[in-house]
């Protein structure tokens, strides 16, 4: 078979160009650290890389979410510990106030101490995180959860019974909770949500004396004209921590403080203790303190449950963060296997390609300078 000089040069040139391109590509792989320089180099691996990178992005976001919840729950946990200390202080004062023979000065001292605990507890219940969001207000993070309502009064009868009565804009009493102490004109106990129109007569079961909208019931004392009520949300916002689980970053203040009941019972006890023995039936003091003790017990139990819940979540988050870290390492390893250069293999390939190129160049040079005269004897 005869091969023309032009054909030989074209074939040799194409072969040398191909070898140089391979050497250039291998050199780029070594310098860049990437096995694939273009998706077309390995379409299957390129598609797998996109999937792994998406998984990495999702895993990174979950880790950020977990860190955010951990930070929030850390603030909540610290605040709950302060609340427990506060409640323990209230408990000590309640025990002291249970003595029915206290002098006015002793009662005033207890009332002063309780007022300090009241102010502190109200402040703690309206605590915020580092971003200024209220931590016990549920989904309403921009609203103080526990506020005073000037339209609500706390009334105590001569026999010491307590009740909260809402004064509506229409000029009537709304009874928010059932209280057998108060009777309607027929003598039946007032039910939750009952509305007594202005001027309508209703009765105190303790005295049987009538009272109207304009006045407190006969023989009763107005203990507080601004009752605390819960204005936060009824649900908590939850954050995704993995593909199948969401978690709340706080606890509801309404669950811990019975929608503000403990504050009102605390303020009622403070007011009752401030009243001198000469004008304050001892039954009123004892009943107010007893109601506070009962509310305290409920609140302390609820706060303890909240602490347990927060502790459980923090422990769970530690596990989730560790799992995310392990997954992140696995994804990084998988991605590296798909796109990173195997330097040992690449250097070996480069050495081999350079050797082949050198041999081809040498062969081309030797054959290219040969002529017919070299074979004439």
C-alpha cells in the first residue's frame, strides 16, 4: 500500500495534536484539582454532582436551623431557671403569709417582697431573645404576651372569694369564668361568658346583698383594677430540623402561667396583705393567699414540665446536629469521589502521555527526513 507524503504528514500532525490535547487536559486536571472540567466529560457524574450539591445545601440549612433553635432554647432554658428561682421565692413568702395572726407591719413586709417577685416574674414572662422577639408569646413574637387590661377588675367578696370581671365597651360585666360566688337575679350561679347589663342586679352568694354595674358587690373589695391577661399566640412556629421533623424553639407562656392567672392571684394577695387588719377581714387575706398558693402549685408544675421539654429538645438537637455533621462528611466524600482529581492516577497518566508524545515526535522526525536517496546503494 502506498502512502503519499501529504497523507503521512496529515496523519502524524493529527496524532500529535491529539496527544498534546490529552496532556493539556491532564495538566488542567492536576492544576485545578477537578477530574471533570466540563459536564460533557462525564454526563452521568455531572448529574450525580448536582444531586449531591443539592443534598449538601439542604443539610447545611438544617444545621443552621438546628443552631438557631439551640440558641433560642438556650435563652428559654436560662429564663425558665430564673422563673423557678422566682417561684421558689414566692413560695417562701406564701408560707409566711399563711399565718392569720400577722401584724400590719409583717403583712406589709411580705406584700413588699411579693411585689418584687411579681414585677420580676412579669418581666421574665415577657423576656425576649437576642433579636428582640418575645420567647413566650408563641407565633406572636412581636407582641408582649402578658399585659395589663385596664378594662378588667379583680373583686373579692367579704368571704374572700375572688373573681375576674371584664368591663366591656358596651357598659356591662362579662364573667370570663364560672364562679358560683356570683348569682343572677334568679339565684343561679353565673356561667362562663355571662353578661350583666348596666344597672342589672346580681348577687353575692356570700352575703346575699345585691350589686349593680356601677358598684362592687356589697361587702366586697376591689383588689386590682388592671388584671393581667395573655395576648400572645395560641400556637408555636416550628422549624424544620430534618426531612421529616419540625421543632418549636420555645414554650407557650399561656401554658405556664394559666393565661395570666398567677399574676392576678399574686396581685390580689399583695393588695389583701396591704389592707390593715382593722378594715380587712382575716378571711380575705387567708383566701387570697390560699388562692395564690393553689395557682403557684399549678404554675410551678407547668414550668417544670416546660423545663423538661426544653431539656429533651436540646438533647435531641445535639443528636441531630451530630447526624447532620456525619451526613455532611459523607456527602463531601461522595462529591470528592465524583469531581476531584486522583493525583496519583493523573500524574501517572501525564507521564505516560508525555512519553508517548515524545516517542511519536521522534518517530515523525526520523521518518519525515527520510528520502528515496537514503535507500539507493
